[in-house]
């Protein structure tokens, strides 16, 4: 996979985390914990040479598709889209502001956004539809989707999973951002989804489990998924809610919370993003 940037994956991830904190702090609202946990996955897809896309032609028919099913993590997606060149990075400062194309949840009016995000569970369903469309039309593009682990409590997710396996959608690769926290508590306490790997296996998917913050494991899993034939692949990524900011890591309130001036200063100090990238 050819990298699309001169900086290391780790440097780009820190820059994306800086963007996330900036966006949510300036907006006075947002979901920092959920955005920070999926950074490495999105960096690999958009900035690491995985996805075949053209920022100068966002609607290119042969492009790979991406659906952020956990749409509340939109700051992470907006950051990688901007850094991939779909729109100017200065646009990030308008996040959640009146008239901005960078709405709270991804909207298809934003260049590079392939599907709007709404109620949890709908994203993977539309990703399945995209993958079916590619098969029917003989297109070679792949569809990627990121779900939250709390989202797997939605029944529509498993209807989509069953449909994808039935249609042998080996052109569909889903990630589960398993950070184990959701807005009202731990995933295990709200509604336990374990045993997760066994469930996906039972629904006919190829299953790979990784450390979702380790780029070597992310790229290796994607390559295995791209080579796999006959069924869709789910990559279960074990992650940390609020990854990269010490006071946010594994703390429930940072699923959705306002960042104070003092907290903002501590966060950007801890992130250590390279000056050339901010």
C-alpha cells in the first residue's frame, strides 16, 4: 500500500487528534472520546494508501466507498478528508457552525462523504447496499465501514450482516471500533454483545481481531481482508475511548462532553502534533 503523505502514520494520527480537539473545543460540543478511538483506522484508510479515491473527483464512479456508521465520530472523518485534500483544512474551524457543511453528523453535501449518518445501524446497512451494487454492476471498488461496538446492540446491524454473508460480499470490509463504552455506560452493562467474534462467525463473516491503535496490525488485517474471497470481513479493533488524551481515556463522560479552556490546553499539550501538520 503506497502512502499518500510524507509524514509517518503516527505523526498523522497525532495531527488528526489535534484537529479533533480543536474542532470540538471551538464548537463547544461534540463527541471527543468516540472520535479519538477510531483515528488510526481512518488514517490508514485515507492517508495510508488503502482507499482508492480522488479528491479532485469525489464522485468518481470507481472510487472505494466509505461509510461512518458511528456518525458521532464525524470530527475524525472530517480531519482525514481535509488532510487528503477533499476540502481546505481551514474549513475544519466551521465544524457545527450555522451554514457549515461540516455538520454534527456526516452529510453528503460534504466532498468525500459517501453516505449520511443517522440512527445507529443504518450505516452498515447502506454499506451492504453499496457492495451489492458493485457486484451487480461488475465494479471493482471496495466498501469500507466503521461501526461502534455499542451500535451492535441494534438489530438492524445483524440483519445487514446476514444479508452481506448471503450475497457473498467479499468486497465489503467492516471495522468494529471496540472501545467498550457508550453514552450511558459500558457496553457490557448496557447490553452485552459478547461473544463478539463468535457472533460474526455465526453470521458467516470472516473475522479478524486486532489492536486498533497499531498500524502494523491494521494494515495486515486490511490486506488479509482484501485477499479473502467468498464472504465479507469484519475487523474487530480493540481501542481506547478518548485515546491520546490522558484524562479522556476510558472515561465515560467523554463520549460526549464540552472541553473547557484548561482541558483544551492540557489536551493539545499531550497530543504533541508536529508543527508542520497543525
